[in-house]
C-alpha cells in the first residue's frame, strides 16, 4: 500500500502545470509543496510527511518545448524518494485561439532504482475556456522495465500566462464577485496497467456568495482493483469516498494582489478493502481550519499558500478475516494534525 501511495504522489507531482503562452521564448513553470506533521497518541502513527516538486520548461521555438521535473516525496518515517523527469514536447498548432494539440516524450526515474523508471509517450489537448485557462486532456502510454505497460488518461484545467500577463504579475489583482467560481486543477484520471486498474474523480468547486465569502466542497472518489499480484499487493479491490464541505471568508473586500482568508471545514471519508480472504471497512471524520492567502498572477490565476490545522473526531474499522473472524473496533487516535501547503487555484468570472 505504501508503494501505491508513493506512485499516486509522484503522479500528482507531474500534473497541474503553470504554463506560459504557447510561443517561442515562453516559460512553463509548476511548483507545489506540502508539509504535514501528525501528533497522535500512539508514536507509530506520528510523523512528518512532505512533498516538494517543480516542473520547468522552455519553448525553443513556437512548437518545441524542452524541460524537466525535479522533486522529493517523504512519507512518515519511511525515508524520502527523489525523482527527476526530463521531457520534450511538440505543439502542433500553437497559434490556435481554441484548441491546441501536442505530443511529447518524457523519461521518469527516481531513487528507488531502475525498476521504477518509465518512458512516457504523450498526446494532449488544451481547449481554452478563456484567454488564460484551458481544459486539459492528457493521454500517456508509459513503458516500465519488467512491468506491464500503463495507459493513463487525466483531465483537469491548465493556466496559460502570455507575455503581457508575465510582465504585469507584480501588480495583478483579484477580480472575483458574487456568482464567480473557484475550481481546482485536476478533475480526475483513469490508469490501466495489466491487472491494475485505478480510477479517481476529485473535483474541488467553490461558489462566491459575495465578494468576501464562498462556500465549497471537495469530493474524492477512487476505485482500485488488482486481479493479479502487483509487487507486494494481493488481488483485491479498494474503494474510497470522501466529502469535505468548507466555508471561506476573505478578510477584505478590496481587490488586491494578496488576498488573505480564513477557512473552516468538515471531512468524512470511508473506504472498503476486499479480497478473497479479507474485508475491511474504515471510516474517519475530522474538523479543519485554514489560514491562507491567494497571491494573484492574473485575475484568473493565483498561488494558494496556507497553514492547515485539523483534529480527528473519530475513526472506526470493521470487517471479516479468515484468521480472526469478524471485528469492529475503534482505530488508534489520529490526534491533532498541522500542515502547510502551496498550490494553484483558478477563479472563473461569470461570462467566461
């Protein structure tokens, strides 16, 4: 399970680009960082988890981009994994006002060794919603030594900053109003590799009730099935579902380059693991708060920087096993959790 989580984190670190206008001399840049510490009653459940990644590229011509991804992921006390992924990409019609098609090649490797290296062939489409934000569909065929080949389809949003936006980013200000939307970069993905099928749907959508207040919800639904042995993972299925409503209030009505806010929310999550000899159902609930700021690069696009605090209310697990029969018990106390994160958020004004 640790390795499946690691693969998911590495996948997330390679998406949600912050990309410039598609033309010669444009710079593509993506950055994400997360730091989280869990303080729990049982020492084995405490620890530091962190993720740091950057992806940068340069348009050598109107069609050709070269770049690389670099990063590190640490999970609890199990050590860190470093990764890199040089790539080259060709844009077929960079001057299009609506649809832009591209193909590319990417070689990904990390400190876990050659077994985790992949050769990735990409085909993609950007469908512009407005001048700065596009819908992104990305199809990847990945070849990994000693493993079945992987086919991955991901869907989301991708921002584009032209040269004028880049020149004025120091003075860019928010422009949202009642009825506008906040939306995250990734909607979900489908991945298939031999006996391994994974699907995830993870939208995060907020609606502004006024210039200062929005109500939102984060949904996450995932399904994983393994019909044959995949490293240490036995055949079985994992289904997970979570819902996290939240309320955000900006501290000022003034449209600024920096906009500070406070946020409160609740999360409920459930999961089911089932194999031929074992079944487990788990559920957890927590309350959370966030103090953050949006740093606007354009009226549609901002970095989201903040401090997160959460307290687990309860967690429970139940199921059956060939060895222990039926069981129903409280999971160990997950306690108080503190974290910090940086990401990208999109604001879509009415009429866009």
